[in-house]
């Protein structure tokens, strides 16, 4: 397994809207496409409390490319994203890192 750490750095004040979109729209579409989430986090104490962190699980890079690209082209996703960003973008920038577990990692 490999893991993808994504960090969405939100526009000021838009983190609640991003959380709502994941909770009510995005996760259902991920289920449709077979995207497996490990977890989501927000910052309780730290430098930036306007970021959403989440971890995805993939079998390999080929699965990630195939499944993620299909999701990004899904007309339901494109429409939902457009509707939820009528008042402007939710995310200023995205950080993306692909991680490989160590031999001693609890997650393998």
C-alpha cells in the first residue's frame, strides 16, 4: 500500500464550507469511484487552523492515477464543485505527498 497525504489550505473563512462539501457530497462520490480514505483532520493547535488534512490509501500509483482521474472527470463532481464554489473558491492551494510506509509502520 501507499498513502497520499493531501492538505487543503482554505480561503479565509471557507473551511466550514469545505468540511460540509466533503461530508455531504465528496465522500459519496469517492465511494462510487472506490477512493479509500484513512482519515481527515483539522488543526486544533498549530500554525494554521484554516487547513484540512486527509490521508488516502492506494494499492499502487497506477490505481491512484486511474481512480483519481476518473473522479476528477466525473460530471457529478464537476457540477457539485461548481455549485459549492458559487461564492468563490474554497481552497487557495493544495499540498500533495505520496507516502510509502516504513517496515515498522502500523499502516502497511
